[in-house]
């Protein structure tokens, strides 16, 4: 039986692991699943106060939506980023965290990072749906863009879970990887135009050289954030080049992660 067939044959296990993650995330908490909304709202509030009121960050007015609301502009980039970081950090530690289960019984280990992605996606759908409602109330005509937003959500999920599978294998061999990843993600966030407009980088490029902007755009999350804002905040088609880059990064990273993970997963029980 091929590895793909094995994954498909045990799809019920993946569903059970995903539901275990969904139910266990906020078990024994007062607010339960509401924490999935409270956390990004609290983050939005902090960033809005610091970067909008104190540092006076001013993104461009939505074209053609006409929106000029920093918190909504921020959330259109922040929610994709939060999904990405949750999948990467959760998927990376999923193998080590389930060492006892892995040593007791055999099952396709890839289900563990996939379950993290599935449970995180469940929460993310709720957050994105609420954001779409708020954007619609504010005057952004989001509804026609929902199918295309869903496509790019899948591409971002492929990119995140592919990277998570690579880091999960590395984390088994080198446990310091989780600490390096935490630092790397923190730096990555500030190198992505989530809390500030890319116009600031373009302005810096005029002073220091166009290479600054060219290097900056090598960041795949910059393209994903730009695409989501184009559809949800601006209400316009994303740039074709940005869309193709997102497609390439999403499919390419998942293929690499899948190949590396599938070739190493049978030895995980011995290495844990």
C-alpha cells in the first residue's frame, strides 16, 4: 500500500485527531471557543493604539472599496498571519508532543501536523467569517470575493503545513528548533507588511536603492497578505504575479514538506 493510500484509508483517524484538537484547545476555560475571537481582537487593539495612534501608520484608502479604517486593514493581514504561525508552531511540536502515542501504535504520523492545520483552520474560518461581516457593514462588498478568498486560504494552509512538516522532522533531531522558530517568526512578522503599509518600504527603497524592495518581496507572506487585502479590503482582483507566487509557494512547500516527512516518518518512534 502506498503512503497516499495509507493516508486516505486512515482519514477517519485524521478527522478524530482534528476534533480532539478543536475540543481540547480551550477545554476547561470559561469562554471556550470565544478565545479564538478574543485573542486576535486584543492583538488588534494593541497594534492599533501603538501603530495607528502613536506612530501614525496610514495605509492607503481601499481602492475601489473606499475603506479607510486601520483596524479592519490590520485584521485583513493579521488573521492570515495568525493562522500561519499557529499551524507552523503547532505542527512543528505535534510529533514531540505525541511521543507516547507514536511509540505505542503505528499510524501515519503525518496526520498529527495535518490535524493541527485542520483544527486551526476550523477556528480561522470563524474569524474570517466574522471579519467578512464587519467589512460588509463598514462598506466593503466582500461577498463576491469569498470563493476566491477560500482558494487562497487553501494555498496558505498548504504553505503553512508544508513548512510545519519540515520543522516537525527537524525538531525531533534538534529540540532547540522550536526556540529558533519562535525567534524567526517574530522577526518574520515585522518583515511582513501586517502592521504597517508597504508604502513605507517603497519609500525606504527610494533612498537606499530598489534592491531593498526586491529583497523584501522575496518574503512569501508579503504576497499572501497583499492578496488577502486586495480582495477583502480593496475589493479588487489580486495582482496576477502575486497570485502565481502564492500558488508556487503553497504547492511547492507542501510537496517538499510531504516528501521529507514521508521519508522520515517511519523512524520517528526510534528517534523520540
